[in-house]
């Protein structure tokens, strides 16, 4: 893809579409960003992210009355491009909100923006209160990078204030709300490996504030690493409030304690620098057989939109020993709990 300047983007999109609205053939007045430019780290000025529209259809696209897929089809665009922190095999609306198979929408990083709330107000009834946990970028030095993984080399956000480095637990990413629980997919179903965590959620869900969610690892079943002395089958690593803000680490520990949730092990807290990173990498290389890696985040609170610049992971090479659909038709082996845990 070639990133264009704002003027070249407008001129190029108009020229491709013969200066006509792709929906009604009226004179084009705007080169519409199919996926909102604020979601892109570089502004998203790519030909395959643009559509020539008249004033009426520009507003319809902004309001999401017209789907992203219909816009691409009208332009004859066959190559799907999305911002690097989104998934090119997922469906999104113009504002980066994921569209679920049943037509409902999850809440993306711009959902709470006042300008977005105003423009999509007629569709707010279509949204679930649930949020898909975002993609975590790899550190550039992470050995376990695969073809479909994303890397962020800009670590500048970590240089302000303390960071928290935690162990990356090898489980299933799980989010809990007061009225719902799901794995990474918002419409994930049950199963033997999810029975324990669902029962645990039923005991604590009334203490989760309305609109908040607790994110952590469901560790009941062995994945690529087997654990024999867990303190719990659920380890928490973040809590998000009703405005989709991730609480500071100190606040996270406070609420996890109130809920009776075991936090992921903290490996380091303090200023971030190259020496800290290299020492942590050396430790995990030595512990290669029984660790997946580690995660770095700021100790401060941060917004959902900041996630892609704030949270990084380092994963050992060859860590994943299971297939993408590893749950299908397999017999699960439970991990072990410490004998002193009631």
C-alpha cells in the first residue's frame, strides 16, 4: 500500500471514481475514509480506504447507514485494509466497532467519543455493552512472532512513569462483567474448559460495577504449558471502567483483592529502559520450558484507544503447540492447583 498525502488521496480517489458519487452518480464532494482516519497511526490515506461520495451519501456513510462492505463494493475495492491493530478477517463499521455475526456491534476505541456518539446515535441500540479484548503488539525483540502478528517498535509511551512487567500466562483470554462472561470472541460458547471460570464468575459477578469488566486468563485447561501449582484457575491482569479506561495497576490490585481474584505475577515495577528489557529477556530464555513470556504496561491508567501504544508482549519462539481451533473435539487436561489453596 502507498500512503498518500491528503491532497493526493482526494485527487486519486476522485479520479478512480470519475469524480462521481459511487452510490448515485452525483458530483463527488468528498473523499470519504472508509475506516476512520483517527484509527490509523498514519492517517489512513490509502486509495483502498477511500470512496468518492456526494454530501447525502457521505453523511449516510458517517452515520453507518451504509456498511463498510457496501462502500468497498460500490468502489470496486477487493483488497481489505484495516488499521494495523485491527484484524483484516473481522468485520468493522466505519468507526472501528466490530460487527458481530448476529448484526450487533461491539464497542470499539472511538465508541465513547462525543462526536462519534452524535453521528451514530440512531444505531446505539445495535450495540452490546461488551468489548472484545484488543490485539497486543509484540516487542520488536519477541522471538515468538508469527506472520499474522503485529509488532510495535515505538516504545516511547513506556518511558513516562513506572511500568509493570507481568508473567504472560498460557490460558484463554476471558472478560467478566456483572451480567456476562466471554472469551476473546464476544459470542464464545461454553465447554468443559470454561465450566470452572463460569461458576467462579457467578459467585463474584454481583460485585463487578455496572459497565465495568475484569480481564484475565482462564487457566483450567492446559494449552502449550502445563501448570502444577496455580493459586487459582483465573488470574486477573486488567480492569476497565464504564468509560473503557484501564485502571492503574494499583487500582487494579485493589479491585482484584475485593473480588477475590488472583493477579498475574508481577516480575518488575519501575522505570523502563533497555537494561530492564534485556534482563527480563535473559530470564525467560533460561526458563524457556515453563514460561510463555511477559507483558509490559504502564503503571498508570490508560484509555482503550491508547492500548496499542501502551501494552506489549514478549513471547518465546515456538511457544504455540496447538492449532487455531485447538478446542474442537479434544480431551482437556486440567492444570494443577497448589495443595494449600482451598
